[in-house]
C-alpha cells in the first residue's frame, strides 16, 4: 500500500531534481528530423487525439509541439509508462479519467518509454510510472508510483491553483462569471475561527470533509485551525527549551510551531529538517508528518516551502 507521506516526500525530491535541470529543447532537433522523415506505410499515427483532446499519445517526433509548445498555453501532465509495467496499468486509467473530467483545464500526454527512450532520458526517469507536470515549457512538479486518486486530485488542484493567471489557458481567480454565493458551512467554520473557538472551527471543517473528503478548501481550513490551536498554546520559552533538548520531539514541534506563528518560517522548517536528519524509523515519520503539516499552511508555490521541500528530500534520501 502506498504511504501518502512517503509519496509526498518522493514527489518533493523528484520535483527538486527536475527544477531548472531539464532542457526540453534537447528533443526539438530530434522531433524536427523525424517530422521530415517519410511517413510510415502502415499502422496508427504517431500521436493520438486532436487539438481539443484531453488525452494524447506523444512520441519524440511530436513532443515539441504537443508538450513543450502546448504547455505555453495550458498545463500538460506527462505520463511516462510501458506496456510491461503493472503499476502503470493502475495509474494511467485514473489519469485519463481525471483528464476527461477536467473540462480542458489540463491535458494528459502519454509517453511509451520503450518506444520513446529519449524522452525518459531527458527527464532522468529511473522508474515508472513517472508523472511530470509541464508549464511554460519547463517541468514544475512530478511524482512517481501509482498514487491513490485522492492524492492525484490534490496534486493537480494545487498545480492549477499555483498556475492561475500565469498561463492563457488558466485564468486568474475571479476572472469572468458571476461570483459564487458563500457556502454557509464555511461561514460557520470561519466565524468560529475568528472568535478563537478552534474546537468548533475544527468540527465544522471536519463535517465538510466527512461529506466531501476531497474538498481542498476544507482541508486547508482544517490545517490552519489545528495549527492555530497548537500555536496558541506555545510560548516564547519553547525555542529555548527545544534548543536545550534536541532529542525531545515534542519540544521541537512546539518550537517550530512558535517560530512559524511568529514569522520565523524558515527557522521553523530548518529545525524540523535537522530533526529528520537526527531520527529514524517511526520518530522520523512523526517529524516529517509535522513538517508537512506546516507546509500545508502555505501556498505550494511559496519559495520558503519549495526550499524546505528540497532540503527535506536531501535529508530523507
């Protein structure tokens, strides 16, 4: 069974490795050469799907147009798979279904790595399935393995939210259309939070998630409430106590919460990353889970979160 926390760490490590390190233009010359070659005498076309298709088959010859150039307009999710790969057969249908349901918010580009090894080489793929998100002509995030559908949905939602207004195919929040009416369930939760009744706010968000487990707004609200409740109990001595007892995980958690709550975000992240390096087994998992819960308080595109995810990946692997 896939461990969601381990999957998140693995995704962070892969994203860090891809960020700024992949030169997709290396495929351009190869694609142009293949486009100029005589067409095959029989068989299926190299790429499936038309301009408006949600799922397309991509080859080395079509990668430049179908992935790189298309990603200048909208998010392209590349699924690197092979016929012999069992987990690929679990993951690909989920990705295809989500792409069809997205209403054109993103496009799934499927790449058979056996038939197109150069694409896998460019991404430095070491195992499949591997999924890479491309936007603006560059990789922006990735994961490997057959993640559960709810985690994939969350990954996609975070990507689309971070890219709003940055690509022509993803308009900024609030662009066009009538404003949606407020959801009274969120109004209740937010009101409780504002008056400092964290237990009531947590219960209100949890009721939403009981009915809609994939509701990202409710997940984010619940994370904020739980952090606020912990931070409210922290005091200025938390940092000194943690510094004096580096092996006391509860002290490290309290100090990190205090530092994040008081604006010393990088210090809080760094404290827990050091704790990850010092621990192993279940204790390391506890530290990592606490750190990831702090990441969830921020926009995924926040530079501090991105840097901390890279450092966490280094500490883990």
